[in-house]
C-alpha cells in the first residue's frame, strides 16, 4: 500500500472517530418558526346565586359545599352560564376556616365549555371575594385552552345569596393558529 493511501486512510479513520465523538444535535427544524399559541384577553360579568349543601358535621368540624351559578356574558363565548363549586371546611374549635379546591365551568349557548380549578379564595374587607382560577381546558374550540381568570365580587351575597361577579384574564389555545370567532 502506498504512503499516500495510508495517510488518506488514517485521515478518514481519524475524522470518523472525531465525528462520532460529538453528541447528536437532534433533528434540524426546517420551515418558518412556529407561531406562539393565540391568546385573548377575556372579560365577563355574571349574576350569581349561592346554594349551600351541608355534607357533614362532627361537633368541632363542619364541612359543606357551596355552589354558585348564574348567567352572564363572556367576551370569548357570548351569553353563557357559569358554575362555581367548592367545598368549605370550618374548624369550630379554633374558629379556623379552610377552603377546599373548587371547580369552574362556563357553558356558552352553543354548549362550548371552558373549565378551570381554584384553591385560593381571598376574602375582601368589603365582604366580597376574589377567586384565582387556573384554566384547564374545555370542549369544542376550547378543548386545549389554558390560562387564568380572576373572578371578583364587590359585595357579599344579599339575603337570598345573589351577587354580581366580574371576571378578567387571559386564555390561550394550545396548538391552534387563531382564536375562532364567537358562534
């Protein structure tokens, strides 16, 4: 074997050893960059009414469920119904109150749903409250929705449990190009 062939073979072998030693950078993306998920600023207002269901009591501890439901308007859904449901535990011995996790469902007139969960309720000095909702999905074009809503009341419910709630937040749609219009 000639010296030039030996040098060429050594060069190729060295190159292959060095090239194989480098980590694989993964697939190379081609095409235009991916657009961010579409997002919308969401607002709404609802007239709600509370109902309370007592679940259990053992003397020092009372557990009950509060359901708030009503109708209103949401910017991304139009005319809708809203349901807030959460469990409340009161420790009578220490006069401590503990809020359990709650669920939010908003259903439009065409049955598209927006869903979320919450565990943080802030009681205001005015007697109202603020709920911080984590959006977890829905149905129809909101199936892959995520984001947050803040629901706030300015006054406590009146004698029959009725009150006004406003909501505001940002909703995004995972894997979609645009927010569909209200139908």
